[in-house]
C-alpha cells in the first residue's frame, strides 16, 4: 500500500490527468442520465472539483484544497496558474479579433464599473458588520474585487491580519459563487454572445471564477471573458489602495 | 510539427506575461496587468499572419488546439485546489462580501452589453450552445 501511494505521489501530474479524466467521464454520465443534458457536464465536473476541494481542505487542514493530500498533489500543478493561463491563451485561437476591437471600450468601462461596484458592495457589507475605520473598510472592499486585490491593498495601507484574512475569504467566496452561479444566471442576463462575455469578464474580474463560470456556460465565450478579466486584478491593485482608499478616508476620517 | 504549435503558444504566453509583469512594475504595483490578455492578442495576430503566409499546417495547429481542449479539465483541477474550506467556514460576512458584489455586477451586465453595438448573430459565425 505504501509503495503504491509513494508511486502515485511521485507521478502526481500524470495521476491528476487520470483522475480529472475520470471526473469528466462521471460528470458526463451524470449530465446525460440524471439531468437529461440540462446541466452541462463541465458545470457538474467543476462543482465536483469544489466539493473535492472542500473535503480535501477539511481532511488535511491545508489551504490548497485537495492538493494538500499527497495522493492528489498533481492537482496543484495541473490546476495552478501556469497551466490555467497557458490554456486560456490557447482558447484565443478561435476568437474573433473584430469582436474584441468593437467591444474594447465597453470592456474597459466595465472594468472600472466592476471594480468600483464590487468595492462598494464589500464596503457596504463591512459597514453592516460594524467596521467603521477606513483601512478595514477599504481592505474588505478590495477583497470583494478579487482575493489578490484584497491582501495587496491591505498590505499597502496597513490592515490588521484578521481583516486581511477576511478580505481573502471574501474574494474566494466571490470566485466560487461566480463559478457556480454563472451557468444558471447566464440566460437571464443575455450572456450568450462574445460582446456580453467581454462585459461580464470586466465586471466580475476574478479570473478563476470568470474562466470556470464561462467554461460551464459555453466554452466559446471563455477567451472573450478572460481577455477583459485579466486586466481586473492589476487595475484593482492600482485604484483600491489609492483613489478608493482616499475616498474612504474622506468619508470615514479616523 | 506539433511542437511548433506548442512553441508558438509558449512564445505568446511568455511574451504576453512578461509584458504584463513589466506594465505592473512600471505603474508601481505588485501584480501582473493584463498578461494573459496581451498573450491572447499576440496569438490572434500571429495566427492570422501565419495563416496568410500558409505556414500553419494541421499538426502545428493541433499543438495549440490540444491546449484549448484541455482547458475545461484544467479548470476542474483548478476548482479542486481552491480554498473552499475557508470560504465556507469564515462566516457570514465573508459570504456576503463575496456574493453581494457579484449580484450588483450581474445586474449591470445587460445594461453595459446594450452599450456595445449589437450585431446580427450570424456575423459572429454560427452559434452552437454546448450540451
């Protein structure tokens, strides 16, 4: 038994290929048999991944979901940012440059609106919970943008570590919620064409959430959403600790 | 050759991500600004240029298409390494701070989509929703 586990651990990435293949296969069967193709197989597989991550996290006590279990360590490589971004870039092969050019300025506008709206939403929730200092409000608001903007902003303006942890958690919740909700909400917000996918990517911003949510909705939309979303975190890191923090500081002076 | 396709993709990835890192450094923030986006644009342009010159054969193309088909499995692996535990267990404030902004933004998607001039559907090519 120990020999087998050591072997699987040593070949982590290949084992991950095998296991993800199995997850996809089972999800396809569930999608066809149980939901009559109503829920796409990819959505079921992604949800399955999240469930695995939850139990992996509880079992190991770590932060990287299922990858903290030695048997599943290859998931960390396969699902890491390098492979993810590499694969996202490759989806551009089927994308139309014309559409991207046409929607370009709306995409940029949606980035700004998305960051400010997310920020304000996060600030409003933090206010409800009794935070009144500009630093904590800004950090939680930044966490509502993405789980990278939160800690970057918090570190820049000197937030306490529990508020930083909270902002990361908010960002992770956001990514997961977008992943799960997108395929269900897509029809009612007209998310079925490249234009709205670019707007969607700019408004939501969190690359993992947008890319997984669009993949579960319609893989053809992924490159458009990813194109705008990729600017979100950088822009958020730029304006959260600066303009938005100053704004918070004016409204809530210490 | 298949490896040519993979190498072209890798070239776009490296160049784009480097540009994103550099842009982040130039505006003084510790984050990659648009790296993936630059890489995607580069791939689109390069692909166009190679097709026009007839340098892109089936195998080379396959080296790129393979990765775009691996995309969903990679996303599944990615979702399996998210810190779901912390998201579920960190209480109501984190849940709300994550969900409220999403709902706010979702509501504005149709509004902003209408701003970009809608085109007849067939100009985007045929549209096949996946099963």
